[in-house]
């Protein structure tokens, strides 16, 4: 087997690394990576310079002067943001503004995701931060303060602890998103630190427009479309009403390392990241593949996005997808859209439909979970196989594709943009 596909694996594991996946040498295999894959990783000094040169805002140290309580909100383990690389620059600015350690707390913006344990959060924040500062989990089911409604009509209810602080800093990432176009920006508040009811209303109100766009465009998603997107704009309004004072959004490589940092006022900072993200995540992929191998490394515990970005590039006559979702964290527990029993699910539970031209979907993980099947429509289960051994994956593909199949391997199936948005 001369064909080797190299994919980053085991994010948030003890040893993230590149793994070689072998394919038959007779196959026509092409590996696709994002346009910004080779961008240099920012040094700590460059991160500090970016945080100290805000967009549309005074420096953080100026905002900090005279403040009593500071909250640093950060995204959870479903996002690849290496917050530990950003926090030192934030703490330096706060110290320069007269803020003592006792005035600072961290809150994980998990939305309706599961809470995370200490060992896991230490991989994102750094062990020193968890020892030095209190780190709390947002609980979507309680302790949220009503703030009114957005112009779209969705209620705004935000974590009460956050609202008790007089300086609110948010750290997230600019990454493509199948409905919002791009993550980052206001999503750190909606859904990150919002109430369950508010999150449900936001989705009900704004997804109506999104569903219409999706219906008109067939199976093409909104990945890469943020400007004018009602979901994105409503999230930003939630964040404004919550009073986010300083936003830091990170543009990453496939490993989750920062290659650009955007800091400052909410909207201009977010959209500066979006503009650069459209070029950074671009990949040109032909649409006539027999097999697609889509790697979900940057959000392997929420891997469905890597499937949604893959199937438009199969042959119209049909083909197969291998979703690489390799994480010992397992599939995330999502209290809004997921199942937590065979017969019970979140208020907006959503099973992904597999288009007819996808003949088989292999979900490959060294830690397979049958529970993940419930992310998909039950009637599509006969086309899904869970596999933990790569040899079994190759043998199945050889059986379905004798000869010389055309194979596309996506290094970053979560974040890449492979077609103009719908």
C-alpha cells in the first residue's frame, strides 16, 4: 500500500499527533487541506501584540481600570481553541489595568453541552490557570438573568454570574459553521452562556429563514455565510445585550494553534476574523469522488459537521464516506438537539439525514459509540457502520469499490469551505 493519508488525530488526548492511514496503491487518492494550512503559528509575543492592538476598542488595560469583578468566558471542548495560548496576554493586560487575581473568574461557555471535568478543562486552559483562578461551568437550566428580546423576537437570558461582573471578556475561535456560517462572535453568548429556553427560541426563530435557504439549495449548507445570516446576527445581538466588553477570536490551523488573533469590540472584531477566515479555510475540491475520507479532528466529539461538508463532493451516481471521529472524549452530550435515551431527546432534537447518493457511511473511531447512531435518522442506520480498526475500513471500501476508485481525503473536514455558500 503506497497511498498514505496523514491526518492529525487525538485532539484533547494525551498525545495529539499525525497518524498515517494506508490505502491500496492502485487507488486514485488526493489529500485536500485548507488554504492556510502552512501559515506560521503565532508566538506568545505576537499574541500579546494582537491583544494589545484592539479593533474598535480601547486597550483591555484601559477597560479594566476601576472594575471590580472580571469574567473570562471561553468556549468548551467541542471547539479546538487553545485558550491557554491566549490567556497570558489577557492576564497581563488586566494586571496592567490594576486587576488582582482575586477579581478574576473563568466560565466555560458550554451552551447546552455537557459540563467538563478538571482533567479535560486543564488541556484547554492549562493546569496553572485552574490552580490560580476559579473555573466554573455554565449551567443552561438555571441561574440565568432575563434581559429582554432581540429584534428577531428571541428571548435573551444570560448566565447570572456573568451579568454580575462589570468587565466581560470572551475568548472563542473563528471556524466555519454549517448554519451560522462562522462560529465565534456572538455564539460565545448564544448559545454559550444562555438559558435552555432562550437557546430554543433563538433556534426556532432564526432557523426558519435558514431552513428556507437550505430547502432552496438542496443539501448545500450555509458554511462560510455569516454576513446577513439571521442566526449570526441574532447571536451578535444576544452578546451586545449581555454586555460583552472585549472579544478575542482566534483563527487556527488544523491543530488548533493560533495563526491570527482578532481582539477588540464585538462586531468589528468578529467580522474581521470572518473576512480572513473565508480565505484561510478555502479548499477547491472536485465533486466526482467515489470515496471521501473526512477528518473531524478539530471537533471530533461533534463530528457530524465533517459529514455535512463531505457528501456534496461524491459522484451524483453515489459513493461512500468515511468519517474519522477519533476522540476518547466520545460523542458530545447535547441537551438541546441530542438524544439521552432511546425514546427521549432534547427539545430541538435533530437527526441528520443521509442523502440517497451516500451508499455507505463508515464512522471510524478507536473509541466507537453506538449512541452516535442516534445523531442520524433511524431509517438511514442500515447504511451506517461503526468501525474501530482501519484495516476493516479498507476491506469494506475494497469490497464496495473494486478497481481504482477516486478518493478525496479531507485533512480538516470540520473547518474547510469547499464551495460557495448557499
